[in-house]
């Protein structure tokens, strides 16, 4: 039976993640409500705007239920803004009252918008641990990892050595958007994490 993997559908590039998960063999579902969160085996938090997503998690009464599911071991994958939210600490979290809220699912510190504004977006080919070949990564107002804890494995780094993909247990995070370029290979890796085969 296919894993039921939700995509948080409050804001961001939900459709692309749903398509990539379907291509990777999962049963993709949108998650906007508590009952939908409770019904999935795992969750993808897409790219978007991390402060807006944090605000909407609170507005939809999903913040604490999501934290509880993650603390109970639910697998999760976050790309770009999703990586920011999954982190244990966020640098430059935003203006008071509208901060990006860390879900504390992976022991790392990230910096929002580490490469500048949208006009500073870029692409780079990366070696990626856990995949048999590299990935073509698209960075759009992307975060970067400043610190990883002892249980975190860095899966990909930029040429300058800054980490841009990491895994801790059943939590996967990338600073880039594989749903835009990678024909679901990173999503296939996540599905294998969810089903316990990787």
C-alpha cells in the first residue's frame, strides 16, 4: 500500500510537490486542517514564505498538532521555506509578531534569505548523498544551514562548503526546490525514508 504523504497547502508551491510525490509512488494529499494532518503518514512542507506559513499554521490551529506529530516521529520533508520551519533555530526570523516559527524537527540552525532577494536566485549542480547521481538545484530566496547538530547528516553542500541539504532520522530538508527540476528523485528518497527502506 502506498504511503499517504501530505503536502502542507497553506501557501507555497503545493501542486509541484503533489505531482512529484505521485510520480515517486506515494499517495499525495493536501493538508490544510487538523483531520487531514492526522490522516497522513508523512508531510512535505513546501517552499513559500516562512513567516506567512508560520502565521497560517497558527491561524489554522495546526502549529501545535504539527509539532506534536513531528515529536512523535512523523517523517517530514521541507524544501526552502520548509527547511526553515523544520529547523531548531532560525536566524533573521522576521519582524516581531510575524516571525518564522521553528518546528524543532531537525537539530540545525538556518539563515533565511541567505543569498539575497529573488533577483539573486541561482542554479547549481550538487552531489547529493543518498542518490546515485547529483542534482540540479534551483535556489530561490533560499536559506542556508549555519550549524548542524551531532545527529544530522549533511547530504549536499555548495562549492564553498555551506550545507544546503540535510537529514536527521526521518526528517529531510533542502534549501533548494527539487520539485522544479529533479523528476521526483529527491521525493523518491523521501518516500523510501517514509517506508523504511532507506
